């Protein structure tokens, strides 16, 4: 789940490659493509809101279609859920685990 610290760390690892924003893992050299909505989501994620809350806030804040924001948000979190133990030092979180219940709560 995203915390304020992990959002800051993620932002430090966003680079431009071939005119696309990508998330760069400095240890493995792996990259994850970031869609525009995913990048904007990093700016508002605080680790305390559900996926629905984040998608609605994203849609409202940046004048996006809610359905598009929700789909992009799900795709974005799915892409970073396996980001090589980068978030919460997990080994691998399945999509089902990442999106069951409330997204962003630390137990």
C-alpha cells in the first residue's frame, strides 16, 4: 500500500524514457510504464483512502472521466503491486490482495 514515504520514493524514481514516463528500479534496472493518470495519482495518494476515493478525487481534481480514472488507477496499482519489493517490502502482492477491502491501509 502507498504511504507518504513510498510516494516520495516512487516520485524520485520517475524518469523519462523514449518520451514516456517510467518508474525505474535502480537496483534491478526494471522499468514500469506510467500512464498519465497513474503519475497524477502519485501526487494525491496519501495511504488513507480507498481505490474508489482515490479515483473520484483524481477525476475531480484533474477533470477526468471517472470510469477512465478508475481503470487507469487499477492498471497503475496493478503494475506497481509487483514492483520488486519496493512498496512495503513485500515479495509480490496479487491484484486480488491489492484491491480487496480498502487500498492504502497499513495493518
